[in-house]
C-alpha cells in the first residue's frame, strides 16, 4: 500500500506500513470569544510517527489555537517526493474543512549546511483561526517504505494579535513609505535612488514583526538584477484586515527554531503583497537596499523576491495585487537603472532544473526576464499557472509606456460626421489599462502642443479652443518617463456664430377642414448655419423638433386669436437663434361679402357661424376685401355641387369644381398666399354648370 503519515483528531488511525499519529487542538483561552486580546506569536510542532507494528493506537496530543501550518522534515535540502494534505477545524463554527494540498516543493535555504538543525519544509498554508488538524502524507512511490523523509512534523503557527490590532481590530495596517534605514557601513551598501517613485510599504514594525526571531545581521547583494514573483499558497478567502497576521505567521514559520519551524534567519521573501494591493516589508535590512533573501533557490544572490498572499493556480491575482507587484518591481529595478521588461544574464548558484526541465549548472550564466516567476528558476508550480500567465502584464505595467490609452469622449462638443463642433470650451475624457499609480501624468494636446497637464490619476482635462479647426489628442507619461504615443487626434471646429433664419417662420393657409378652433395652415421657414445646422424647434404655440433640412410642417391655428410662432435654430456647436413672429387667422363670414345676383341663405350647425349662402344662378358673385398675406375660400360640397370662377384683385386665377362624392362642410378648397401682407379682393362667380349649377359658400379665411 501507499506509505502514509497521519495526524488526525479524535480517532484511531490504523495503517499497514504507514505513518500515524493524532493531534487534537484544545481551544486556548483566547479562542472563547477574546480573539482580539493582545497575544504573542506562538509556534507548535507535532510529530508524525510510524507505528512499529501493524496496528497501533497513539495518544492524543493537545495544542492551542493556530492559523497557519505546514509540514517539515529532517534534512534541509531533501525533497519530499509525494503529496501532503491537511484539513482543519475552524474555531468559529467547529466545522472541518475539506482536504487541502500543501506545496511540498518549497526551496531549501542555500546556507543549510551553516544552520544547525535547518529542516526541509512545505510552503505554509493559511487556514484562519483553527483548533484541530488532520494531516496525511502519501509517498510518490506506493510501495517503497523508505521513501518518505524522517522526522516528519506538522508545524502550527498562531500569529497572535498586536497591540494595535487589539486596539482596533477593524483597522488594517497603515501603509507608509519606508524612509528609516540602517546607516551605511562596510557591509551595508548605500541605497541608490530609483528612477521611479517608491510605493507605500508597511514596515516590519507595523505588521508586528518580533525582531527577536531573527537576531542575525542582514546580508546584502551587490545589486538587484531581477525580480522573482511567488505566491504563498493557501486560501484566497482571507480578509485584507488579516494580511498582517498572515505575514507574521509566515515569518514565524520560516524563523522558528527546528523542529517547530524552518529555522531560517528571517522571512524568506523581500516583499509580500496582499490581494488588496498592500505591500509589506519582508526580510529586514532596508527596503531600499539589495537585501539577500531566501525565496528562489540558486538565484537569491542577484534578485529580490515578491510573494502574493494566496494561491493562484486556477485563479488570477487581483488587479490591485498586480499593480503593487509592478510598482515594487519597477522601483527596485529602477534603483539599478534597468528596464523591467528586458532580459538579464544571471549566474546559477546551484546545479538543478526548473519546472520546465531546463538544466542549470552552478557558476554558469543563464538568461531570465527581469521579472520572472519562481518556476523559471526552480522546479516548483509557484507562482501558480494563473499568476504566471499574468507576468507579461506586470512587466508591461512596470516598464511602460502607458497602455490602452484612448479618448473616450469630448464634452462641450458635438460630433457631426467626422468633426466635433464646439463653442470653444471642451473637456476631453480618457481611459487607460495601465493602473493610475504607475502613471506620472497625462497631457492634453491641441494641434500637437501641450495645453493642459494633469496627474496620473486624472481622467479628464479641459481647455478653450480658439476659432477655427483643431486636432485634439491626449498622451500619457509613465512613471519611468516613457511617453505613450498620442491618441488618434479628433477634429474639432470652433464655431461661435449663431444660425440664421433666411426665411422667417410664416404660416400660410392650406386646404382642409376649417373650424373656429383649428384653421389648417402650413408653417414654413428656412434656417442656415456657417458650419453645421443641427435642428430647428417649434417652441410655441405648440412644440416640435425638426431636422436641419426640413423647411415646412402642416399645423392648425386658432381663428380670431393672435398666435406667436416661435422657432429656435440650433447649430452643432450649440449656438442658437430664435425668431418669433405673430399671426392671426381671420374668418370672414359670407354675410360680409358684397353680393351680386341671387343668393339663398341656409342654416345648419355644420356651417361656419351656423349659416351659408347658396346660388345656382350663372354670374352670381360674392366679393371679400381684406388686408392679409394668405387667403382660403371655404365651401360646402356634395355630388351635385357646381363650379365657380375665382378672381383675385380683378384677375381670374382659377376655376374650382366643388363636386364631391361625399358631403363635406367647411372645406377650404382653394388657397392663395403672398410674400407680404397687403390689401386684396377675392371674388367668386357661379359658373352655372349644366345639371349641377349650385355653389354653396361658407366664407373666406385670411391671415392677418
């Protein structure tokens, strides 16, 4: 059977040829509702023992509260060729988690032979406040009894609670920019200035590092030539308020003396980043100095290590985390004047292979990206497939120029065709895919010249354009100083001239049914603009909006009442012109006409005013005199209706046939309009059509 090591809670474990033990974590005094009392970091270890005979019950071992765990074994450079899994009991609910894999391909320390009792170990796993654990270790070879390393232990870490956290548990550690560093000595190099700004970093003091755990002095490299990106493995479900606790726990796991911990002289990573983008100082010695870390076996002497808290095999890191990794990588590499998106030759410090199977020989040079993944230098899955696939994004963000820059809109301007039109004041808005914290500034360009400069966090800028046509664009400057190409320029025309009404709005009478509240009229106008007319709106006596090419609309007007026909013309730039003439439709009853010949008065509610004149006598006439600019003759019509001649100002202008297959009343059958208002006469004469001589007239309407 497969060789196994067991650590379990409250059960008898039986195994033939396996490793077995128990651990039941009895709740500490802090676990019963006082989790936020100040509490020091504590580390425990529980041995995984192989039974001497086939079946054996092991005594229960008690521990206190813990939040992080890992397994370790004798032999700092020995690898565990197998699979290790754990599950834990959550303090809050008492529920057991599902099985979780431990990453057992963690790097050994490079000075293991100099550190007494140093042990091999898995990557630590953050599980949150817990009080029970079960562990199983399965050898890769299902039959070899000697395959697992000796001295297997589970290491449990309680990160404790700092005084600051106890005072306000809901407050996350404050970020600050590290500016207090050791004074240069013969072995402490001077911190070089960087070509990019230093991001905010939570100091060791602020995340609660117990400096007594790492009493050895810091060691330094000559410089930083590359950055290796890691993940810490474990859960991604932590809250960012827990991040400082996670960092403390990893620190304790790395530094606790064997066999309770790895026995390292400090936390392995130079920097740690949580999913909210908070950057934590890792290994001591000064964040701005080339501190020797213990993160990438064989390559620590020329690099710095950045670990993202969490597990990123199937899920990518957040944009906040990627942004902070890019910022810290750019800053560290910028101290030595190197491009984060370039490559570099690193000298191997150990003979080994990486995950892809590439062989390295100690002392020989090999090419790496300046920002590489842990797996590029060592045989590990770290930093997880998904985060590894995000490394090109980190490189691009760190190196610049700004990516994905585009103008998204122009306010104060309206697009017509391919040109924007404005009265002068515009606001350009933009977006970029590079995070704002990596951008130094944006520049608004008009005709190639910078007219406005904003911060890297801005998303818009305003300016006022002079009269004429212009090209508007925006460009960005990365924190590295690299300037992005300007966006595609937009053509913007400045227009301050209002539209004109080349023909003032006018109403003219049209054919249709007339009554005292609705006289059929045609509203006509002509508007123009020096650049681009947008629309024309009717504001009164009713409302409507028309396109730039429309010049007329059929409406109705109330008779006997003066109405203001107000219209407003808009150009694309936003300039306007209003014209508001007033007109009054007037109804002249038939009784106001001068009669000639025989006419009969008829009464009906269907007639205007309740009455009309009717005549079948050839030559009978009615004449109206008025002062106006448009006129329409109103009649009643039927199948027996006859014809009439129409004279205007003494001249015959039309012969009108009143015959209709359906009976119609108050029908404006004939209209006439003039360019201006003047005195006119309209005369209608009965033709005396054979078989249907009758003409019935209901009056005359004119525009006053």
